């Protein structure tokens, strides 16, 4: 299935936090929202709303990729991914996929550094074998994007949102880029903001109509 950028960010954050902060996993909505909107170790940087993340959660739950841990008390419900079960992924594959989901296309060297807290790879050869395994599935999950200008190593990207835009693997690390995924994220945030503004305007309109009606009675 083809996931939206917000769905990819939600799953990537759940994979990451499961490994890096196990005491706080599964995540509450507040925890997941904070993870999605981190300004470090994320690409692209986004500002998602609870409504946007909540919609992604519902769709991922319907697709069998996320489950809700319901609270029996008054505490908030929590959320966990089930990618390993749904797609038959092992720990090494999940670690690589998770980092690609939250940080975008990267070289094997970058991936080796950024997966240290998620999985202990013996070396680049082992990591390369796992990447090839993910790329060689009947429905590939990652792809070799080739070398970016100024880099000697090829970059790898995930395919969870469909084909990777042609320029996704091109900028050097840290350089700004405007990818299709980034633009879609921005549009989703804008739409959600406009919906919130519209609800507030309707509420203000109804309140004003009630006051005017009271004056005329």
C-alpha cells in the first residue's frame, strides 16, 4: 500500500521511540505528536496538528499497521506499530526502515551512524545486505537512489509513499530541498489549520446569531 507522508512520519516515530525510549512506549497522542514535530533528527521538519495525526492513526489502524492500546483507567490511550508482524520484518530491517522514514534518503554510512541506538549492525557489509534484502522483496521497501552531487556513496530511500521523487536523493546532507513529500505535508497542515479556523468562525457566527436573536425577541 502507498502511505501518505504523515502516515510515514507516524510509523517512523513509533519505530524509533520503541527502540530509543522503551519505558515510554507505546506512545500517547501527546508523545506521538511531539515525536512527529521534533526539529532534530527529522526530515522534513513539520508542524502537524492532533487532528492530522489522529486521521493518520485511524487510516493506519484500518490498514493493520498500527494498534491502539486502550486504557482501562482514565489515562490516555496509547499507540504502537505492528510493522514487523504485518510485513514480516526483523529488527535490523525495522531499524533501517524507521530511520529512512523519519530522516529521508541517506547513504549507508549515514544510516550506520543513525541506527546505532536502534540496532547494532556489525558493519557496513551487514547493513548493505539488509538494504539489499529490503530492496529485493516482491514489493520493494527501499531503493538505491544513486550518488548525490558531491558524494561518493549512493543514497537509499524508502518506497512506502510510492516512487521516490527524482530529486530526493540529490542534495548533499543538510542542504534544503523541496520534495513532493514535503509539499504534501505542508498542504495537509494548511488544510487542517483552515478547517480549525472555519470551525471557529462557524461557532462565532452561531454565538452572534444567538445574541442578535435575543435582542430582537
